[in-house]
């Protein structure tokens, strides 16, 4: 059973741990910074299984009805145990529970694990974004409108 534990923004040590964890295990054109996390614009969560932090995820409000999930990552030591699938579902449930009507995300085109997870969870392919964050880094977008 996986739960989402909101990042405690008043605990600088915890914030730095999260920044380090995500930058170590998540490929991104621009590294996550303490300042961007501290701004609170993106809501970050730890993924917790049996008391252990096995991953992290986040979402950002794009409009009052649309949220984009970002930085979904499982600790390499815990991959292949369906935690990625559970975390994708958990962050979606969080977005839905927070009152949004639609969730979307972008995924690098070679990230087969996450593409398979999103398609299996009922997301629709919504777009191809060539040279998106950086030349040569292509992404797909996937979205799900809540019933
Ligand atoms: C993507 C990620 C979260 C998946 O986490 P995970 O816990 O290893 O994934 P799961 O165990 O839940 O795998 C679920 C499904 O993904 C697919 N999958 C996993 N590894 C795969 C691979 N190497 N190739 C193709 N599909 C794969 C499979 O469909 C798998 O289901 P199956 O076991 O029935 O085959 C993890 O690899 C990760 O943190 N990667 C780095 C960060 C990242 O890319 N995040 C996503 C950004 S959008």
C-alpha cells in the first residue's frame, strides 16, 4: 500500500532531501532548485511504502481545472515492483481529490515504462512536442478528463 506524504515546506532539511533525490534520479533539462520547491507553486509529495520513502511526485496547477503532474520518480533500488504504477495512480487521485477536472503530463518519447503506465491507466495521447525542453529532447503529452 502506497501513500502520498506532502512535502513539509517549513522543514528545509526535508526540502533539500527532496531536491537531491529528484535531481539524482530524474532526467530533466533544468535541475530542480530549492527556490522553485520553496515557492510552493508545485505541490510535492513523497511516495511512502511501509514507512519508507520509495519515490516522489508533484503536480502544478495550470488552470483552475487542469493540473499537470511532474517529477514522478521511483528510487532505482525500488523499480520494477509496480511502485511507478501505484505512484502514477496516487498522484492522479490527489489531483482529482483536490478538485481538478483534468490531469495531464508529458513524457520523454523513449520512456517506455511511463508511457505504458499512462496508457494502461486510461490516459489519451494528446500530442508530440519535438525539441521541447531542449533540442533533441522530444516528448509526448498524455491527458485524462475525469468522468
Ligand atoms: C518510470 C518509473 C517511475 C517506473 O517505475 P517502476 O516502479 O519501475 O515501474 P513499475 O514497476 O510500476 O512498472 C509498471 C509497468 O511499466 C512498464 N515497464 C517497466 N519497465 C519497463 C521497461 N524497461 N520497458 C518497457 N516497459 C516497462 C511495464 O508495462 C510495467 O508493467 P509490467 O510489469 O506488467 O510489464 C521509473 O522507471 C522511474 O522513476 N524512472 C525515472 C524517472 C522517470 O522517468 N519518471 C517519469 C517521467 S514522466
